[in-house]
C-alpha cells in the first residue's frame, strides 16, 4: 500500500515521461521544435482528460469488483 501523494507524484512523473516521449518523437520525425512542443502540450492536456473519463466509466462497471459484505456476524 502506498500513500495518496505517492500515487499522485507517480502519476505526474509518468505523464511527464509520456509527454517527453511524444514530443521527442514528433521532433525526430518532423524536425520542427514548435510543432513537437505543440503536439506534446496538446497530448498532455487531452490524455489527462481521457484518463479521467476512462476512470469514470470504469467506476460504473461492476465486473471484477469485490464488494464488502453488508451482513453483520
């Protein structure tokens, strides 16, 4: 088990790695730094939103979840 803040920092650092990767790949393929930065920034914002939406949808899916028993001993 880890703390909430550790999970947040891990999520932010992973997103930073992903954005850097995208930016670097766009720069390698296009040779244009402004384009690479623009794509990287756009990707950062859109993927944060898409992750949030993905999590909200999965919160509604009951498959694979274990719910605590409501009965008392």
